[in-house]
C-alpha cells in the first residue's frame, strides 16, 4: 500500500467484531510513502463457546481502511 494510491494523511484500520466496540489500529507513513501497520492491539473477552459459535455464524465482521486525520 502506498500513500499516493490511497491519498491519506493518517492511515488506520477500523475493525468491528460482534457486539464489541470498534477497534482502530493506527498506521504510519514511511519517508518513502509506504503505509505501515507495525503495531496492533489486542483485547480479551469472555463469552460462552456455544454463544461465540452462533454469533460468528450469524453476525457480520467489518474491516474499514480509513484516514483518521482529525482535520478532515
């Protein structure tokens, strides 16, 4: 991924998993214009395994590539 292709100031990926809050992973621009996502986030949650199975089979999983620049 390069900055010129996506034309972003502050790259990020937003992930929506089941009914949990949206997780936003910030990216960085390298000096040569490449988008890098070297750091991530993790979270722990408790859910019954049968309930988790049903939820994963019926609820969508969203991933969005966004510009998280607050000035836009």
